[in-house]
């Protein structure tokens, strides 16, 4: 199926020039065609989707009230719960786990008429940046299947980029939605911490993660974000402070955009060039670009890995073979059940993060690293707070490179983790960060930029991104 | 900052994991490399170096503090109370209350 905007498809559905059944069937055909190579989905519920599409068509035909995204097929990252649907987190540990309830974010989409096609592949428990730590195999980038789709929401991004669905939900802890969006040429947003309910998102790092939409345009992203955002009695951190999102125009004259030149050295020259060209475009649109200072990406990376691993060690302690998922057989005592279930149920990356997190929370690690990481988090929050006294948003790369070949992935753990530095800022400071493609590297792979804003300033980010997208669409 | 001593067997026990010898070697090295990298946090951050905590009727504080601090716990409390890098100060009855 060709990538088409939600708004455009909705108009066709309302005018009955296209049926939800035809649209869903087109997505299913794309799934059948792409999946043998791309591996974006862990499970697809095609029959259920077609039944729901037929019900949407009946509503439209009879002139009944319909939702904002009635009849639009979507996919959900496999760490987000849907009642009665298998939810694995890409892990052997949860291979046969069927969720007894539906996440608020998914419920919001279903109540607006969206059609769930299935659950998408991801790095195990969200730990990775190439969707290659999943126990269901790696997801390939549909733009070049020898390259990574990014991670951990690589399945969601690949599903949208290959036309297997119209939009998808991912989640972002330290760039897990922004990176795949950038690598697959999509629009992704990590909302302000507290914008979207995390109820039903299987926790990896509770103080950092958010559920995120992945779409092919800025307006689509704004539409889905608006449906997702809001208060939730099941998640007290979801405070619903966002104003109504209507992108009326692309006028960004007078806006001030911060550009932290000192940290751009961490990116490859073609990524740096893309950022500088984007800054020039923003200036040509009437915005003012101001140089700003940020703490180093290494500091953000270190703080991110300490905090997220500590929280992961705590959150994943529940997976012990007793209440959830994989349980080892032929063990003789309860300690053996815990240990053997975890040894066999978790993959290497998850074990690595649990060990790091456990160390960071130990007596020695707590004082040497965990408390200092929390201090670094506060310093980063303060640095942005100072920047936002003057600026409306900050322009940054998403990653130091565009999508790389699987064979070119570094064997050095620190090199891999350091690629998350640009994304870690917004995660640690709880800020909204929107990514959109603004260039391509020498291999034709998209380069994404990200715009960071004040807490709950998604509207400003969407307006700026829409202005940039409009320029990109012009010949 | 000196690299910490990391007891991987103790950590895997706390994490309810059991590693093979090869995994133990690999993860130990990775943890140390990360610890070295994460020392950057100490360079930038103003943590509480005294880290005073209470154990029963004793105040316990670290003696090894960053140089930029005006004075160390050792200077305040005296060398004789330093044991294995920690200063232990018994509380009086009034202080306990």
C-alpha cells in the first residue's frame, strides 16, 4: 500500500470512494508481501481487523456517528497491552503472555474507530537501538533491507514505512521511537513525560518512557497525538496539560530556535550538514537561530544508562517464573525457579542491563553512579530551562548517523550506547521531542532532525515541524 | 575517580541471575568499561560527597571527597575515626533524639 496521509484516507472513506475493508485488505496484502523479509510484526490479527473494517463500513454506509480515525488500520508495539492479544515485549520471557486488559492509549484509538492489525517487533523489553535483540529475529529497514530500522520500536516504524499499516504506536525511553522514525524516514514524537498515559505499557524505565505515534506526516502525528494525550485515572503521571492541537498555518516568523553547535561534533559530517541546512531553512522561514550550550552527550548517555538500567533492574524483578511468563521446569526449590526462569527467559542485552542496574543500586554503585546520574539529570533539566527562557525550541540530530548496515554495527557496547546521546537529553529532562526527515546520506537513507520544546509545548513543535515539512515537499 | 571493585557474583545473586564463566568475564569487563565511562558524571556533577547516613546510633560518612569541596569529613571529624574509608561518629543520646 502506498504511504498516504490519514486525513486524506479519512476523506476518501467518508466520501465512500474507499472502504475501510479495501484499505485494511491493502495493508494485509502489504504484510503478506513484506513480512518474509522485513519482519515488522510479531503477531497479526488480520481476520479480526477485516471484521472490524466491515463494521466501520456499515457505520459509514448508514450515516452513523464515526470516530476521528474511523477505518484507519494501525499497529502497536508489542510492549503495549491489548486485551486478549499476545504481548511478548520481544522476549521469550513473555512468549505466551496474553494481556487481560487494554492500554489506555490503544483504547483511545479504538474508540475513535481505528482498526488494530497486529503487534510489532521490538528490541527485547525495549533494550536496544536496532531491533536486533528481539527473540523473534531482527526487523529490517524497508528502505534497504540490509540496514537496521532502528530500535527499539523498529517493528512499528518498518510497518508504517513499508505500507503494512497507516500509522503505529511505539514507545520511547531513550530514543526508541525517534531513532526508528529517523532511520525509516517517518515523523515520530516522544511526548512530554505526562502527556500520554503509560497504563498498559509494560514498564522498562518508568520515569523516562512514553507511548509515541509513528506516522508518515506531521499533521497525522498531531492528529494521533491529540487522540492519545490526556488525563488517565489509571496513570497519575498523565496530567492532560496539552492545549488543543490545530495546525492552522506554517508561520514560524519570530520563533527562536536554539542550536547547540558544541555537541554537533558527535555526529557524522552529513548529519551535521543536515542540521545546519535545517537551521538555515528555519531562518529563511523567519525564525531566529541562536547558539546555545548543552552538557555533553556523553554525560547524557551515562546518566541515561545508569537511571534506565536501575529502573529496569527493579521493574523486571517481577519476571521470576511465578506470576508471569516463562517458568523453568525441573527445578527443586523456589530460588532455583527464580534464577533458572530468568536465565532462560531473558536475552543477553536484558541481562546486561539488569546487572548494570543492580550494580548502580548497590551500596557502592548508588553513591558512585546512581546519585550522580540523578544530579546530571537535574543539570540537564536546568540547562534546558535556561535555554527555554530565550528559545521556543532546540534543534538537534536524532542520531550521529543514518541507518547503518547490520554488519557495520559496532561490536563495542559503549560505541553503541553512545549513539543514544542526542536522544537522551529529552528523555532525561522529560521534554517533548519531535523528529522528521530533513535530508539523506550518501546511500540515500533518510536523516532525521529533532526539535525539543518546553514541557507540554507539543503544539509549538508541530507548527515548526509542519513549516519544515512544507519546505521539504517543495521541489 | 578510581575504578570500583565490582563483585559480579554478588551482583548476579542480587539480580537473581546465574551466569556462565564466559558471561561473567564478559559482563565484568563491560561493567568496568561502563563504570570508567560513567565517571564523567562525577566530573560534572555536584554530588553530596559526605553522604552521611545513619546506622543505629552512629553517623557514617565517606572520607574520600572531590577536591573542589572546601573541606573533607576527615578534616571535620579527625583521622582517628576513619575506618576503611568511612568515618563513624557515635551519636549522643540527645543527638539521637
